[in-house]
């Protein structure tokens, strides 16, 4: 993403995924310390050689880079034992570390949709860090926006399916929502949207009053619509887009999608239904068992707390003009910063590094 600078004390392990790296970037910026992105090899592995480890004080890893973070710290320790300079770096991991003991990390920042057990070194977010900023500690008043009703359309994911039928229902709901509020409607696809899904949207919006914009990495259309949309409809597959939309302060409608179930999710549900959830969580903390996601729990919480409304048929015109409460606190980024700065010895190491 940027030129690698080994002299920076904070290294972000680069997954090449825009949403993940955006969250790592905002977290690093919050710390107020120089940071850099370390490109990884195929399979999220470390490059064979890293030029200089002496300045490294904090490793920020995300998702699949957990093992690379531990390997990088091991290289630092081996260098120190061989007479090199530097210190043992801290590891702050975002997301759930799979099949790794929780105490291998200094801090685990768990995303709200992650089904990961409580641990002393864990912090759970209310929303992913997309759109978060220390300069804005509460959701803003959306003000006078003129972008109309905006659909943020994701893609089939590990947990949800985009189908032709669900996409048709999405367009119908969007038309009703826009009409109830006297607005124009438009759909923006995301970077993961497939050609087949984009084809459904083209067919379903042709000849209607719904405009379609296909995602392009060469434009700022996504940011433009976030800044101007009067209200948003977000497909349930993307936690990042939900967070981005919520942090605008505008109304956010969560559009449900068919859930996908795998053998592992069915097994997990059966274990929990048998009352063995505490045992499963204990095994996850020990790194002997992987963990998954629980979007249903998080989506239910978002609705109960008034962050979003569920897009569904049969809503009245009055329902469709809903607005969220203004001035809601947005403390996730502050909590992350404070937990990192409070790590034993962290502030002292950073002062020595800068």
C-alpha cells in the first residue's frame, strides 16, 4: 500500500484487503506514531528477509496475518539473542486469531460479528473501525444531505448469499423507501461484487428510476455517496459498510440475505445448543479450536440499540421515514487507543523509539 519504512516503530502486516487495512491505518494514526505497511508473501507469510528489525515496537495484524505476526516477533527475539539491537515488540491483533492461544497476543481487538470468547487481553468493538475518527467522538447530525437513498451492495460471502431473488427484493424495497422520502435512489456495488451479481442489478434497474454505479478503484464514488446520502440500505454481508454508513449519522437500513451454513457452523450450533458453549470457548482461548462469526447476534444488537432498522416488506410510510437518535457516542477508537497505550511498558518503549 505504501513504501515500506523499517525505521517506523509500528508495522502493519499488509493483507492487501482494502477494508482491513483501512481499519489498521486509522488505529495506527490514532496512536500518533510513525507506521509502515509490511508487504506479505502468498498465504499471508513473511518475506524471506526483513532488512532491519531494530526499530520495531508494535505489530498490527489483522485476521489471517496472526501467524505472520508471531513469526515476526520470533525473528526479533532471535535477532536479540544473536546480539542484535531492539526490543520485544508488542502484537495487537484485529479480528479473531484462529487456532492460536489468546495469550500469545498482547491485545486482541475483536470485531463485533466475531464469535470469540472473553479473555483478559480482549476488547470487543461495537462497530468495525471503518469511518471512525478521534476528531468525532459521536455520530454526527447528518445535516442537509442531497444524495438521496443509497444502496451499498456487497457480494456473496462466507456467511451470506446474494441471490437474484434477494436482489429483486432489495430493489423493490429501495424504490419504496426512496418514494416515501421523496428522494431519488441509486445503487453502488462494492469491490467484491461479482459480474453475475452486477448483471442482476443491471437487469433489475433498467427502465426504473434507480440509478446503478459499478464500483471502480479509480474513483471516489463510495466516499462521495457516504458524504451525501440521505439514507442508506446496506446488504447484510458487509460489516465494514454497515459501520461506514452508521458513522455518517444518517438512517441505515440493514437488508437481510439468505444465510449460508457449513458443516462447521452446524456443528458449532449443535455444541452450543447442548449447553457446551463454555467448553467450546475454553478450547478457543487455548487455541485448540477455531472460532467463527455470529452476524445474527450482532445484527440483532444493532437493531435493539437503534443503530439500524431492518429492511423488510410491509413497513408503513411512517416507518420508512425513520431517523436514528442524534449524538450517539462513538467510543470504539478511543477505547482501542487507551488499551494499547496502557499495555505494560508500551509508552516507555515508544518514547525511546521516537
